[in-house]
C-alpha cells in the first residue's frame, strides 16, 4: 500500500538519466568557477557589503529559476506538460525547503567564525571549501537515501518521526548557543590533531597548515574548516530526509539541494548583517520541520498537495520575518 501511495502521490516517474546528471554536474562546476572568480574578497579589515551579498543572493536564486525553466522545457518536450509541471513544482518546493533549513546552518557558522575571530577574507575561503565539501557529501547522502527509500519504503516513516522530533527540540532549544570552543568536538580535534595557536606564516599570510622546524601543524583555521564541514553533515541529516517528503526522485532531490547550497556563501554574508533582525526564524524552521515530519507520517492516510506544502513553507517564513522586524524583542529571553 505504501509503495502504491508513493508511486501516485510523490513521484510517478523518476526523470534522471546519465545525460541529465552529466549536464547538471557540468553546470555546478561552471557555477563554482563563477563564484570563485567573481565573488570578490574584500580588502583587509573590511567585510563583504550587504549590497554585494544581496546582489549575489538574487543572482543565485535567478540561476535556480533559469535551471527550473530549462528543466520544464526539457520535460515538456519529452514527457508532456503534466509531468513537467509536477517535477518543476517539486523542484521549487524542495529548493525553498532547503534554502529555509540552510538558515540554521548559517547561524551556526556565524557562531563558529565569531568564536575563532575569522577574518572576512578567510570566511570566504572557508565557505568555498565548505560548499565544495557539502556538494560531495550531500550527493553521496542523497543517492544513499534514494536507495534506502527504494529498498525500504517504510524508512520514510523513520524520516518523518525524526523530523518531528527535531522540530520540537529546535523549538525548545533555539536560544541555546554553545561556545564552539567548549564543544566536545573541538576538544577531540585538539587532542588528536597537532594544533598551533598561530594562523599566519612568515610572510603574514593566513594558512590552514604551518610548518615549524620541519613539523606540520594545523592552525585554528583548519579546525574551523573541519567544524564547518561537520556542521553541514549534521544539518544534512535533517534537510535530506525533509526533501524526500516532497519527492523521492533522486534527480529533483539532488538538483534542489545542490542549487540551494551553491548560494550559501552569499546568503551567509547577507544574513550576517540581518541575524539579529530576523531572530524568530529558528521558530519558523522548527514549525516547517514538524509540518514535513507530520506529512511523511501521514503519507498513507492523507496526501498533502504540493502547492499546499510550498505555500505553507513560504507563509511561515514570511510571517516570522515580518514578526521579527515588527516585534524585535518577541521571543527573546
């Protein structure tokens, strides 16, 4: 019964093929090069401006819209309008979901960079490496998740229960901001890696690794990079099951996820200046996770139309953003 439900309510036809995947990964590689060469590092002592971050955030959203339009044209030509509308609708819902859940990841990065006093220039470099690592790790996790859903359809109930639990815990603990330097993970890295307090070499350049008397040492910047990569793995454990509530088509899951990740660097610098103004967004994320978890648990009982899912996510984000600006002290302890 569950398998029949999946085939009719989530995705009737997986659209991925080797050509589509090859084209998409070529697009991702090209976009990474564009990001690397055009999103310029600010001069020493300066941070990325809100204007620059805003423009680039808009560009990345525009790129995703153009990709969706191209995907719709391809599907319409080869499979018909009905399937094209369905898959592109799934893409936009998954993309918005991944973008919204990434906000919590950005807030964690802000804490990590603040705790280690990372300069804006190194923040850009660390985030670039972090995005590349996230693309690789999430690709593996998405294909693994797709295989699990195909082989063990009941795992969607596990995903749903996990998201429900995570959403409730996020609501309860949204004010807890632990110092990354006091975390067990940081202490573990200090214990098992040869770490120096220095971050610069003899020329004054900031490095991830320094060589002293022929011995290699990791700098605090390398530790920050590891923390950033691991934080994405932790958040992917939430976001990837969530998008499987929208669609089990691996190609749609992958494209929505990776295109959302590609804009994370610009979104980080945009939100770094707006974090205090939108302090209620963690509440929105918890509500969205509870909604998605409940949707997965009720999969065999009631199918929530995709348009309602997309509208619900957009409405929750909009309401909490407006309330954050209108009531700056609401929800603060």
